[in-house]
């Protein structure tokens, strides 16, 4: 679990802070007393967690594009970060089919720009580059992928994230190997769910939009299996990894998986049925026919390295992840304060003893 005393007063630069995961991370860091600067495009959705939680007034929010090296350099120089967490990305598989060039420009060259600015930053001690479990060459086999498995990707999004991992590894070995250099690690998580995600063509946001509008949930691939996890699970891993990079860089500057427990990899149909049951009020789902772009059917990651070497492990079972997500959207739909709703879940997560409820 992240140590609030460690983060209190730390200067942290978060790229992608206006996105779903970036907003949760920024709010968590601010709640621990960190001095947070963000670099990202305008919020990708309307509504957005970033706007509803009032994050712009609580942090140094810089709107810029990581495809622009000058914008990245300016943000790094202004923030003088001690820790950098790079999450800015084009994060959607289906969109990558429509915008493959933009996807590679953002996810690959954007990472290059961030790492180049990082190696020119004398204040930087630790950098976590966030990619995805989809960076692996997916062979659709039944066992989980370890950090040493080959990078790959069928679709432009997955391939671009595999490239981002290769870039991170190359920069770490080429430029960050000296004792005085910052420690660089990469982090790979599974399908993340949670309150405040309004992304298009993503299962749980599609569920929430349909339920709040009183419509049946549209489902494309009911048999696809994903390693579902609540957003706080990998974010807690990123924070813990940054702490270890700070204190013991030689043993932690590497690639890390932060996935859910094996029994929490469930098919889409199970997820939707649980959400429908939790929401109630006559909720239902329906299968959407037609041709859809290729998406992996089966993919899991092995997080034993993080468990053994970092002491990290998932705290929420899948049913609890879904319950927390539905409850967040119910409270939002009822008009509650979004910042307070989100902080309630962060503080509840912090107070857990490491065992699943």
C-alpha cells in the first residue's frame, strides 16, 4: 500500500492527468499531500472525472500534447518533478483501428518525448511508465503472461504499447544506468474499471450509460475473458513501485505486472450480469450483432513478481470491484459531490488490511 508519509510534499508530474486513471491518481496524490503537476490534453470525455472532481483548481494542470516535445520539456522544467508517472496515451483498442497513425504517434513517440525530457531533469529520482497487459504477443493460451514474455500486438493499440515497452527498456539501459540517473520502471495492468470512466466502446462505461438512461446494455463479445480490476488496484501498484524505485532503484528498475487474481478473470457475460443484478430496477443486457474489429479473447498476466518483491496484491475481489463501480455511479446519478464520492472510495481502500472483503 502507498505510504502517505512518503508522498507528502513530493513533487510529482503525472502525464494523462485529465483521463480516467490519471484523475483518480491525481486525487489520491493530492489527498496524501503531494505537489502535483499534470500534462495532458483536454479531458477526453464530457462529463469527465477531472472536471467533476474539481482537479483543475487543486493542481498545476497543463494542457499539452505529448506528441509535442517542446510541450513536454516545458512541463518538466516547470514542475521540476522528483517522481514522474507517465500515463498519457491513446488507450482504446477500437479507436486504434480508426486512428492507427495517431495511436503510434502518441503511445510510442509520446513515450520517447517523455523519457527524453526525463533524462534532462536533474531533480528526477523515479519514473514509472504505464503501459498495458496488451503489450504482450497474445497467443490466446490459458496461462498468464510473465514480464519476460515477448512484446507484440495484433491491433495498432496493443502493438504501440509493446513498442512503448521496448522504448522504455532501451532508454533505461542506454541512458538511465548510471548511479546519478533516475530509476525507470514500466507497469502493466489489465482492464481497469471504476467510477468516473465515460470512455466510448469500453464495457463498464457502456453499461453505466445504458443503465442511467434506462436502456438495455449493449454487449459485443460476451465470451471474451479479461483480467478485470478496480482502478485503485494498479494505481496502488504504481505508487508502491515509485516508492521502491526511490529507495532501492537497482532492484526495481524493471517491468512489472499488476493484474487481478486468477479467479477474477471472467467473461464479459458474467460482468454484465453482475452489474445488472447490482443496479436492479429492471436492468437488462442485449447482444449486439454484426462485424466488429478483432479483440483478444483471452489474456491474463502473472503478478507473482509484484507480490513477492513489492508486497503488492489485489485487495478487491471482482464482485467488490463491480459493486464499488456501480455504487460510485449511483451516487453520481443521485447528485452527490463527485470529489467526495471518489475520496470516500480512496480512503476506504487505504484502510483495508490487505485482505479481500
